[in-house]
């Protein structure tokens, strides 16, 4: 019912791990004129809430994302599926406005209201035409921060809806669950996000209220505004619609961190071939990781899409899972030549440092980096999704990493060789292959 929209290609639609739309925006399209630099407000409010605002005055829409950094990984043992159930119950509305009425108003205005729960976060999403945005955003904030959270028949009804989702709608999230299941011993790929019928059956309204009270805290939330909304307007909306009491220091929500055991190697049967290869990195390597990922993606596209047209999609990402920084390459194919994909990808990894970026590659990487940032600059909802994805990452301290809003820096041969020598080591490798062969 409240499923995430999946604007990206099937490759990362299958993952449900990240939500940056740059992958779709930067492929197969003519270069767009350079966009103006993004004016980003990034601030932690007095109550601990993080506020991210990117005004885009030329946009005809505005977007709001309420990012709660608690998801399925915060479910109590034996009651898996609780975070997702809370998401459903929030949509029943606030004391001011029933959820059905708010959804009807959003639809009548030509907007969309949605939410999704992933491992580490729950994200509530509103996109609406600029003229209708402010009152809708105010009511959405009130809904998320002062919900009724019903019990009884309405709770039972939502449990029934989730059971239907588990049958029909979460099949395409299994590969993402498989990746987390391969990395973390606590994750069951069978029902990582929404639990099982038995675990959900043990959830009572008291569990819902306790989860909301302990996880929906100001210090655990980021508010993201993009599009036709000025910073002053965003602040007024927070003042008028945001109803959570400031969190006390002792109420801080601990991030769901878990150390993965490396190396990771897993091979399973599947209808199509999906390959994940990469390495674990120290957190301080993240800035260089983005530049290395851009070069590696370019060479993988050449190796498995141009020279050997095998893949339907390929992407290389620097991401954080449960506190672990990783550089991962994802590739998906339905081709019968999919058996060649793991070895071709590994060869591309292994040869990376032996071939310094050529001048033509540097030029192309710069063009692609600018185009991706320009694409985000001109896309309100897509930019909101990208910011929400970064804001959702588990954190011990500090704010959202906004480095993805800048093109990756040029890679020198020395930096590339040092990065590969330090981090592309077998004992910290990840190799996950799903294949019908």
C-alpha cells in the first residue's frame, strides 16, 4: 500500500539499499547545460533534528522527506516487521486530519504521498505542485510526528495488507536482502524487511507505541526540503507542523551498527544473474572512493556492456551498510553469457591500478560527473530522494555527507595505485553471485 516508488532501473530497484537517482539521470541522455551551484542549507536544529533545504526557485514542484533513522534492523527480536507496521499505521493520520483525507487532498492536487521502510531507516515522502505544497507538507509533518497509531481492527487490517505485500510486492527486494544477509549474521534474507507471519503476529499495539516513542525522536530524524520551497518557508513549516518534543541526551537512538565478517563469498541459484563484487573500506577512504567508483564504473561499462554486451545494468557505488563503508559493483543480466560476468568484473577490478586514467577517460569522467550533479540540480523529487538516502545512513555523530553533490575529484595515478594497494585486498573482499547456471 505504501510501497516506495522505484524510479531507478531494475538493477538498484532490486537492491532497495540506496536511492540516489543519479544512475538513471546520467545515462543515455544528451548533456544538459550546467546548472547553477546548489545552495544547500544543512543545520542541526536546537532539538537535534537535522534540516536539509535545497531551494530550487525555477521548479514547479516541491518535495519533503522525513527520514527516521530506524528501520527493520531496529525491530525487537521475535517481532520482526514492527518498523514497517509502524510506517503503515502512521498513514492512518494525526489527531487533526485522517490519513484518508490527507491522501485524497494530495491526489487532488496532483501530488504523491508515500513511504518506505528499509533496513536502517523509514522515509516518508511528499511531492506536490508548488502552489499546493505548503499546507500539504504541514499536514504530513503533523501526521508523522503526532500520529494516532490505531490498534484493534485497524491494526489487524494493516497486518493483513503487509501479508499481501509479502506475497506480491517484496519479491524484488530479495536480492537486496541477500546482500545484507551475506554480510551480516543477524539478517535473514527470507524476511529481512517485513518479518514473517509469525513475528508480525506477536506484535501488539503496546509494541507499536513503544517503538514509536523510542525511535521517532528529534535527534534521530532528518527533514529534507527541495524544489520550490525557500529556506524561511521550510523553517515555518517545521515550526507549525513538527510536533515531536526535543529528545533528551539520554534518549539518543543508537545506530544499528554491525561488523561484517570478511571476506564474503556467496553463490546462490536465481532466475537471472546478479553479481555484487567489491571491498570493505575504512571510513576515511570515502572521498577517494567516489572517484575510484566513477572510473571503475566507466571501465566496467566498457568491459561488460560495450566489448562484451552481457549486462542489462551495471553500477559502482560507495555506500554504508550498518556502519560498514564499502565499494561495491553491481551488475545484472538475463543473458545466457552471464556465467562470464563474475570473471570479467574481477578482471576489471584487478587491472584498475595497472592502467592509470588516460586523458580521454579523465575528460569523460569529468563530463559524467558534471552531468550527474547537473541532473540532481534540476530534479526536485530526485534530489530529495538522493539527500534522504544519504541522511538515512547510520551515524554515530555528525551530519549528512553531502559530498555526492560535487563531481568526484580527478584521480592521479599515484592516488589510484595507493587506493587499490591498500583496499583491494582479498581478506576484505565481497563476492555475491546469483545465477541460474
